[in-house]
C-alpha cells in the first residue's frame, strides 16, 4: 500500500484558499451534513434523486461546511474505525483495507478537494444515532484521536479512506456514551497547534440542556461551533413561540459564560424537509423569521445547520434559499449590537406570573410559568427563559408585592404599562360591561396567546393580560381579564387573533411533545 504524506507547501496552498473563504466568525453560515442519503432513505422508490457526490452540492456558495457522516464505530475489525457513507461508499460496495472493516473511499478525494478549493470546509462527523460510544480510559481516547489524525487529517497512514484529501476537522454527533471525549478533543487540539492549516472541532448536541452525552466535554473542551439539534425534541423549532420549550437562550448563555471558548458559535439545527426528522420541520418563511429574530437577539448565533444535503436539495434548494436570507444583514468578525435592557430589573420582592419580563445579568427574561427566585442561565428547569441578550440595566425595578404565590389585583401587584409589557390593573372592582364576541375565536388550550389577544370562554369575552399557554380563562393566575358577557355569537377568528397565532401551532406543539425516534436504514435524521 502507498503511504500518504503531505508537504508543508501543499498544505499551505490548500489552506490559503480556505482561510480567505470560510469565516467561522460569521453569523450567516450554512452547515449541511452529507453522507447518509436521507432523501433516499425517506424516498426509496426514487433512486434517481438519491444522495449525489459531495462536489455536486458545492457548486455554488449555498453551503459553507460539510460534515461527512459518519464514522459510526470507533474500534472495529483490526482496531480501526468503521466508516458508513450509505449509498456513496461502504464496506460491502467498495471494499475494505486488508484486515479491517474500514471502507476504501479514496475515489472521494477529488470531490473533497474540489469543495475545499471553493472555500468550503469538509469535516468528519463521528457517531450518529446508532454510532459512537465511550472510551474505556483517557489513554484510549488519546489513542483514538491519534488514529483520526493519521487517517483523516494531517497525519499519515497506509489506510487513509479518503486518500490524500486532508479534512478540515472533526464533528462530534455523539448520542450515546460520553466518557473521555474531553481527552479526545484536547489531544486533537495538541495536534492542531503544530499544523500548517486551520482545523475545526464542532459538536451536534440535542437542544435539551444539558446534553445527555456531551455536557461535560462541552463544558471543558474548546469547540469552534455547536450545531444544536432543534428537532425531535420538545425544545424544537415547532415550539419557537413557547418560551417554556424553546431554549436557544440557554445555549447562548452556555457559549458566553461556560464554554472554554467564549467565541464559540451556536447554530440552529433544522430538518431540511418534513421527512428528514420525526418532528421540528418548519417552512422556509418560518425558519427565516426564527433565524433573523435569533440572530438579532443573541451574539453567539452562527447560522443554520441542516440534516441533510440530499433533503435540502430536493426541498426546493432549501440550502440556497436559507443562505440568501442569512447573507442579507449578516456580518463577520463579531460586532454584535446589544440592545439596551428594557424590562424592569428582577427583584427578590417581585411577583412574577407567567409571561412576566425582567432584565437580569445581561439578558431579558420571560417567566415560563409563575416564577420564584432569580433567573438562572444554565438551568433549563429554572422558571425563567432568556429571550435576548441586552446591555445596561433597566431604570426601574418591578415593584414588590405580597408573599402570595399568585398575583393579586392591586395597584402595586403589577407596574403600569409605562414600565413593563403587562397592562396595569386597577384597584377598583366592577362588573365587566361585556362586549361583542363576533369574530373572536374560542379559547384553545393548544394555542399560545400574547397580551391583548381576545378569546371567548363560557359565554364571556376575555383579554390576555400577558403571554400565556394553557392558562384557562377564569383561572386564578390572572392571565386573563374578564371583559364581560358576550353580546354576539361567536363567528370566525378575528384579524387580530390571526396575526398573533403561529400557523399550525397545535400541530407543531403536538409533534414536539411526541418525541418520535423513527429509525431508518441510513443516518440519524429520525433519531
């Protein structure tokens, strides 16, 4: 066998183009996994549109990063990894190196280098839904890092699956097992430190915080970016409008306060079509709105990750459309503009029902339900959710109230509308005068309501006092204000209500709660 090695000059030549094109500091990057033929797995009767070669997907500027998926076994026959690239390259169709189960995919070298020459970076993803595992010791983790370096990165070996192509780093999509990955990452960093080109280390944790497999490694090792899987989980994209579920803010807090690399980028991971995951797919327009809102709210935002290239291409070039809206208004090199903290500062004597907003330690927070205690950025069970980063401090503190665990109707129980987003409540008690219910929809437990929304319930008209979800009118929380008996029959949903209710809310929330794990032949998209 030929022993592949690389001159410094060759590596410098390859690196020069990459450094000029790919910029990890940008907030407009698109990452798309390639290798698992997700479209083919979901559409087995359409082989003409199965996954194409990697260079097929890098003919324009739509995709910036290609994690090649997956090395799904770390220690296979002969002690070397097992590589499965579905219909593109596998041990049965392409053969293996003698004495191993490692597929011979050297024919991919030209395509990889073509993508790199166009300013893309191509990394190696380890794990997947059914892959990965744990290391038995620190020493084994270090040894495996050496193996990956020699087989896929800047080292040398007679068993390089991609021949003389030098990948740009490693991605950890570890969904089971967790031991010793910190030592694995640290060993790779040692290798990178003496290299003549830039290498990257990324991870793809589940959105549920902390990640079950990688939390310790994320907290103790240097990552350049994380591609958070906001799908197949209750915290997925379908629940963006529900602060009790959507939790990008906690990942921004992790990036800026806990991660060893305070410049780590946090991506929104999304299914590239409705068949790419069990839940979490949203339309292009919805994804655009979520991405733009998140980018303007959190400095760690890096872009969008898709599972996977074959699905995105067949879904009307979702990758290209996404890159287009990310480039508009995108920036590189930092320079995030923090908005001033506008909500009242959190107070230990405050009374905070669901939907209350406060400022605290550089973030605006919303109460997921009745909140007690201060916001805690790295605790997903905390009653507060970070909804945006901000600078400075609010000029007012939410007034204190009684020690009751429920809001009371007094002039001090909630501030006036000049100091908070919640409406004032008068101390004067009177019988509601009622009003027309024509065009007002009936209250729905599966709908999230914002302040000012109106509904009908038990023959009466109600108005939301603040954001709420599954809070029944006439409940004791004070989330709804009784506007009196209806004077007209309920008819179609009002224009105001249409504007405030996310499309397909009930469908998306039900999908998010039902965390499906549909296993298919290739890949981890339905994990």
